[in-house]
C-alpha cells in the first residue's frame, strides 16, 4: 500500500504534535480539572478524620455567602477596572511618544521596558519602601525633610489600595506600550500622508486613522491586562498582606490563605476556580462584544 | 556523499533539543546513589539569625555521632512562609523531611493532620518535667506530646531607661500609666526639639497582631476563647474595652499611625533609632538594642513585664520554637538522637550564651554562665512561666486569620464599629471551633 506524500506528512505532523499536546494536557488541563474536582469536596488538612467528603456545589454556595470572599471579589474587580484602564491609557501615550523619531529613542524604548523586566516581587518590595512612613520617597516628595508630617500611607485603607494600583500601573503600562507600539508600526505611513494632503490635522489623524487601526491591538492589550490583573497576588503578598482592615484583600490572596495557611484544600480550590471562570468569561466577553470584527478578520 | 552525511548530521541536530529533553527527564532516574553506612537525616530549618552558632552546633553533633549525617534544608525566615513550605512537604508525605522546626502554635495542627510523630515513648513525663510548663502544654495535643521545645519567646516591654529616669518615672504597671508617661515625655522632648514617639509595636494584619492584641485583652481579664465554654469571648466587655483602648489611646496617639504597617523589624527600628520611648517586642530585641553597632540607644534600654489594665494582671503571648519528627521519616531513631542533642542542657546553654535565646529547661535559669551573658533572663523567668498560649486548635491558622482581620478592622479605623466586627468574628470563630468538636 502506498501512502501519498501528503498523508505521510500529515501523520508526521500529528506525531510531532503529540509531545506538545501531552505537555498542555499535563500542565494545563489536568490542574484545572483537578481543581474543579477538589472544589467539590470538603478537605481540611488538619482534620483528616473528616476525610474527603464529596459535597457537590456546597463550597460554591458557601463562597457566595462568605462576606470576606465577596469583599475580596469586589476589591479585585475594583483593582482590575482601575488598573487596566490606566495601564492601557498610559501604554497608549507611551507608545505614541516612543513611536516618534527623536534623538535617543532607542535608549528611551529600552528604559520604558525596565519596569516590565523587574520581577514583581522585587518591584513590590521597592514600592513598599517608596510608601514607607519613615523614609519613603513619597513622603519626601510631599513634605521634604519635614519628617513630623510624614504619613503612613500603607496604614490607610484608601491609600494602601491606591498604592497597589499605582505599583501595578507602573509595572505593566510598559507591557501595554510594547503591544501598542507594535500596532502603531503596522499602520502604513501613506495613510497619514494622504490624510495630510486632505488637510486633516493631528487630532483628526489620531481619531480617524490611528485609533481605528489600533483597535485590535488595544483589545489584545485589554484582554491581557484584565486577565493578568485578576490574578493579582504578589503585590498584595509583599506590600500589605491584605491589610489594613482587609482593604487590599484580593481573591487570589484570599484563596492562597485558605489553601496554604489554613489547609482548606476544597474551599481554596473553589476560589481558584472562581478566578479561572471569571477570567475566562471576561476574555470571551471582550472577544464577543468588542472584538467581533477582529475575529472575522475585518477591523 | 560527503554532502549527504552533512545533511544527515544537520537533520540529527534538529532533534538535538528533543534528545536533550528526554535525557534530562531520564537523568534523575539513573542518578548514582552513594553507598555509605552513615544514616542521613534531613533537618528542615528556617534561615537562622545566627548562622555561625548553628554551624558550630551541627559540627559538634557530627563529631560526636560519626554514624549520622545531617543535611540541613533552610527555608524562609518568616514563620508564616516557613509554615507554608513545611506543610507543603508534609502534605505530600515527603521522605525528605526527618526533623523540623514548629512554631509554638503549630503542634495541634501537625498532630491532628498526622504530620508530627507522637514522641511519648521517647520523651517520658520525667523528662518533660524539666521543661517550662507552658512549653510542654503547647506541644501536647489530646494527651500526647508532639515536639520538644528548644527556646521560648514571650512579649515584653522595653523602655528608655534614660528618659524615664530623667522625667522621674518608674516603668509603668498599667497601660494607662504607660500612655500617660509616654504622652508627657514626648511633649517635653518635642519642646526640646527632639522628634520622638511614645510607643512602638506590631499592628500590621498578620500573626504578630494577634499576639499584641491578645496581651491587651487578657490583661483586662478578657479571653479570646473562653476556658469554660470553649467559645469566642471577643464580644464580652473586657475584650471590647481592651480593643477600644488600643484604637483610641495607642494607634495614631502615643504610637505613630505607621505601626499599622509594622512587623517586628520595623517596630524595633523605630526604637533603636531612639524614636520611641516604649516598645513591645520579644526577648531578641534586648541583644540588638544594646548592640552599639546597630543601635543608637545601647546601654539606655530597660526591660519590664508588659503592663496590664486596672484590676487585671500582666500577660505575655507565648512564642518559641519546637523540634518535631515527621511521621513519614525512615530514620526515627537517628532523628530522635538529633532532637535530644539539640534540646539538651549543654546545647541550650550554648544557644543561650551565643545567640541570646531563652532556654526551655528550668534549671538553666539558675546557670551563672547564662545569666552573666543575659542578666535579664533571671528577671524574665517569671514572664516565661506565666506566658499564655494562643488558642489551641488544629484549625488555629483559620482562627488566626479571622482574628487578624477583626483586630485590623477594629484598630485601623478610628470610627470602626467594634461591637459589630467582634460579633461577626465571634460567629466565624465559633463555626470553626464547631468543626473540630
């Protein structure tokens, strides 16, 4: 029996895909499905006598009655909305700036990426110092050497929350900028030339050419940032541990506490699954509502 | 021909990464095991403050026990982070753990989860009697013992001896006295142009907050968990009053608002910079605040029992570390020899003299060598004996998280509704306790 070259290549391609599929199955599908399975059990590590009791959706019912969980969910949403908004906005501004030709552009472009390159744990520690009540930079900027007026920013629920947002915006605006810059570079220069001949000013060019053509990239930046922001953990872990007064307690940190500190494997998994579902739904929504055009190839 | 061979090589090269990966996967499987008649035990420890002392101690052990090799695995310094690492290993029934450190609040959890081995056979009553009572109680769960205490900690009041002398004060007996003294000293010092606060402590939302707040509540005659009923005592008047006192008279008043972000190191920094009259901390602060290289107030520090409220008595939160043996260990006998060695008289003495850690064996508090190096131990023995454990429960981590949240909410907002927050925290604590019944 002769196998055509095409079929042979297809079989070969399929064989080559197996390791990759295995990898995804082991490292992506299995953990997610296992979390879902765990979330339907009551498992308390320090009370092994209770065993692994299957309770169906019991944990989910409890989750929606758990005031602290709902509070941290609200915190998370607030964090996501505010930080994503600013990140994409600043990202756009930065991208527009570094897209222009000027002396030392290469240097500036590299510098813009620095925050993104620093591990979050390190930058969180840095921001913790910046907001310090005794020697922090923020205090110095506001009050100079008048130490008697120095404030404990992270001791105030409102400012502590703002501090986390600021740290996140600082770190990830450059990521958004990078994505948007790539989008800017893909816009053909002729469009601007034609517009200029037609007498369009800079604002018109931005409104009628840049923004519409950037839409797919902006969408991608939004999706990436929203999903990432939902999973915020390290900033809270390093800067505030959820305090003061639970004002910076976010869902992922709450889940971590339940799972690793308190040993509630079932309930902790329930929180992880919730985060997973939310990010998944958000991604779907973005693509359906804003990006319907993008998926069909017409931008 | 030549060309063909080259392209074959090139094709092979394409698969090189794949081959490398497979090789890497196979590698651990064929790792050579060294033949040796020495028993290896693995000791999971936090990152010590005095690594050189630990090196010396382990050196002595290996010299005296040539048949045992100790591999030390060093985890994070913070108790909470160390807990997460250690329990992760024990959860997975790891064989790579023989001996481990336990914080004073963990034995019930480790016992109930089956992670810590009961030591009753090796650690008999007669031997236990030689240790401070509180430390043995902390290691006992359902009448069995799960750890051997190595050193003890308890909350203490540090004060600026020079300033109290200057203004003619004795160390405060009650919290009100402390607030009054602090207020007066700060006022006068500020007129002299010196920038100083009255008090420093640990009020960030974390485990230390529970210790600090517990001391106020107990010293007002309140309880976190009522002894008789085993239920939350947070909604009772003494407990509510104590919390209100901290909110209204301490935070943002004699203590800077920043204490709401302080753990031990930050609170100690303020004190050793000479910027606080009083400090609530653990005994280790004594050595550091008297070290002229680290502290601006070396030699000007006094140490006293924590104050109490009128009509109450002084209570300190009990801290300290124990050694436990993993239930999944293959080398229980060797592990026990190691634990017995570390908690022996002479090693505790060495540890007390070189690292300033307070021993758990009663007799060492009369040891002239130790008292010479740590004169405050003689006086602190009282405090250690009366130190009070935090709620004993296998679900302590859950209880602690509820308490941390409640205390942080109650003291960080001057307009907080303490009764309401206390009621909701009580409900949750009672729900958790009910699970263990």
